[in-house]
C-alpha cells in the first residue's frame, strides 16, 4: 500500500515535487486523503498475496506467473538445449515434484513396519500382524490414488484443488486434502 505520484512511490517523511513543480513538505502524510489526491497523489493497494507453491510471482501488470505443471526441457536465452554430460537438462514441473513427494511420504509411512516384513521373510515361524499388512496395503493404495490424481490434473486449477481439504457448509474441514489423504497409522 502506497501513495504514488506518476507511478513513483512517495516515501513517508520525505518531501516531493509534483508534476507542476510545486514542492510539498515532508509532513505530507498528515494530510487528509482529499488533500493528498488534490496534490496529484494516487493510492495504490498492494497486490493480493499469491501461493508460491503454484506461482513464481507477478508480471509488471500484476498477473500471476504460473509454475509449469509438466517437465520442461531447459534452454538458454537463444533457445538452444542446455546439456549436462551429453544429457538434456530438464526442469521438473509441479506434477513430477508432487509425485516425488508422495512417493517419499509413502516410503516414510511404510518404513516403521518394514522390519516386520523383512523378519517374516527370514524367520519361518514369524508372520506380520494382519493389521499391519492391511495398513501397508492401504498406504500403497493411497499412494497410487494420489499419484493418479496428480497425473490426471488437466490444468493448474485442477492441480491446486488437490491441496484443498473438503469442508462442510460452515467451512469446517471434513477430511484430508486429496494430496494428503493417507490412512490412519496402526
């Protein structure tokens, strides 16, 4: 939020000269809004915040710069492929990054019970508790479902919707966001 003169921000505590050459005092902030407007100042609100998970920032005109959903082959300013050790450099898109995160989350959820599966494969008279097997299967199913939802997002709006938790008519969450809909741990 700032008062501007000819698209230039006028700083509080500093005098300014308007387009007619009139010099105004450093105490101009004490003026009423009408007095500021009469001196040629224009109030400009800050742009609305944006979610940097999905956007790089804003262009000069204020429009948001979306991040790419899909992987993009990196190129230099002349449009030539950027190569590293003879391989095309690829900038990962939002979908690839989200899928990698989901895989890591699934691995983290399964890791505490991995020892049981290993023990069952090595010790003949040991078996993994059925609740643990059910939970592990549910984690793998959830991972597959989340990854399919990510892959199936047709555009940025659909991808962003995966991060929204369902809510009731009062706005209270009724479940997990699709991107993080994991089973309860056992």
